[in-house]
């Protein structure tokens, strides 16, 4: 099989639709192969003992329209899969008990893949629940036919979303907390300043049952940092995924809130700037990590070689495990994530495609099951590794979705078109003060 994106691209450096389709398909297989067929719960990662991740389940729901429109599963059966998953989630126990599946309509971050109950004393996660709700609203808007099966999907998905008590999650403050634990109460951190929390507020503002007050969004944006980095003006957030996850569902092209009107930009243009900042950081490579350059970048939340210090070429280096890496202010340990580059395809195809082509030439599994390995580190040598350096052994459920959905948005705008029909999303955007463009 030829290396995708490397051999059969046209003269302008664009991949053929077939190239992108192949990458999208192999990435998509994750949600078909590591899903429990009994209940629709999706593993957090490919490690056999891994529990289900509520965010991965949301992303799996989000990919359902792609699965149907791309002819992977017929609509009738995709509807059955969707209905089973939603029904199971809706019937899981909610309450303050430590072994429930969620509370106040939100879900714990990780659930047992068989029973759907909380594992590891993990936190009730507002952001991961938001990804689940976004996936539910996707299928609610997509399955619009006048059949009993599709009507039930709409009813189940809407019920799942309407149940979330967004104001409880504020814990008497203006902003939303990161979450809650039955053992200790609310987590002290809150969603403030620009990040993937943008989606959280749009969904909370759009709730027909427990809507956030508009001042919550104002409080979220109050600590935004507008910066000039490498000569580019942008709303700063270090890890690249924070500039992508809300965009999987919402088409921010040409729509602006008060902050973006003031800066004559929009969140889509901002993500474009952030993508170029990441590339420029790798070109400058201030810490002199191996491999960084014009076609090797992508710094985000990812798996890493581990918490270890090594001397590399006479320089003492600190390496990390799973952590949110960022550019240009770090943390940075030489770890690069191909998936997060692909997820910027709609924003900056002219730099994403040559970078993807470079990754395709490296031994990163691009043409194999689930697509690119999510992260690698060329500064961390590993004996007996096919590459000679560290490559994560796992694929992660929350890395696959952004590739599938953003490739689709680049190809057809499918997810963006579907979510324009979602009443809660449109309502949430309007209540956040967004105007213009398609709104």
C-alpha cells in the first residue's frame, strides 16, 4: 500500500480525497473495534484493561454520521447502535453514591466498560460530559427521519443533555468547576480563560432546563490572554487540542462573540494562527529537541516516555508521562503528536498536509489499524524499537475523534452542517453573544 499523503498527491501538494478517506477510515475503526457491543461503551485506550472514557463515547457518537455518509455502516444499523448506546447511558445510576455512573446529569470521567459504573475514584468531569452531550446532540440532529427508531434516538439524546444541571456545576460561582468527587466535593479548579471549555459554555448556555446565566460566559472570557507570538496576534492557549475540540462540532467561521469582535478575528482564524505558532516554535526549536522542524510539530495533551531524567548528547533532559504539552511556553520534552496536526487540517491545510506527508514517511503506523500512533519522541532513544526512539504503544479514544471529524469537516463540512440544525447549540451561541456569518 502506498504511503498515504506522500505519493499520490497532486502538483499543488493537496492529498487526493482517497488519501484522506483512507486515513479517516482506519482511524474510525477504533470506535468500531474497541466498543463493547453489549452497551456501546468505548475504551479510553487500546490497553486491554482500560476502562471506558465518557469523552471517547461522545466522540464515537459524533462520528456516527460519518460512518453512515461514508458507507461504512448502513443508516438503519447505525441507528440501532446509537439507540443502544444512548439507552444504556440514560439508564445508568445517577446519584451521590461513590459507585454510581454520574450525578446531576453529568458523568464520571472513566466507567467500567461492562457495568458503566465509576472506576478508580475518578472525578465527575464537566468537560468530558460536555463531549458526550455534543455527541448526543449530533445524533439527535442527524437522525431526523420520521421513523420510530430515529424518533427514539432524538428523544434519548435530548433527555441525556437536558438532565445536566449546569448551575449545580458552578458551585455558587460564576464559572463552571472542572468537576466533583463524592469523597471531597467540588474540584477547586474552574473553566476560565480560553481552552476547550468554550464548548462547555455553549452547551450550558443552550440548555432548555438548567441554562447557565450569560454572566458565566463573560466570567469565562474575562481571563482571556490576547498575545503577539512570533509576530502573530492571537488568543493564547498552549496545547493545540484546546484550539480544536470545540471546532469539531461548531463552525466558528465568520461568527464572533464580543471578545472576537473587539479583536477583529473569530475563533476559526484564531485556531489557524495557533497552528502556525506551533509550526514556528518547532522551526525555532529553542530547546534543540531531535527532529523538530517545518514538517515535524504538534504539541498537545499526550502520552509521553515517562517521568524520567536522562542525559541526551550531554544535555540533561526531563521527560514526562501523559501531560498537556504546549507551544511556545511548554511544557515540552521533545514529544510530538501527529493526530493533533491532522485535526488542524481545516485551519491550515497548507502546512498540515506537508507535515502529514513527512509523518507518513516515518514508521508511525499511518497505513495500519487506527492510523498514526498518537505521539512519539525522537530525543528519547529506545533499544529494540523499530524506529530507535520512543513511540506510544497505545491509541487513545479522544485522539481518534478529532482526526475523523476534522478530516470530514475539511472534506465536506458535514459535522458543522449538522450542528447548525441543533437548537441548543444555536441557542447557546446566541446567548454567548455570537453574531454574524451563518448565525
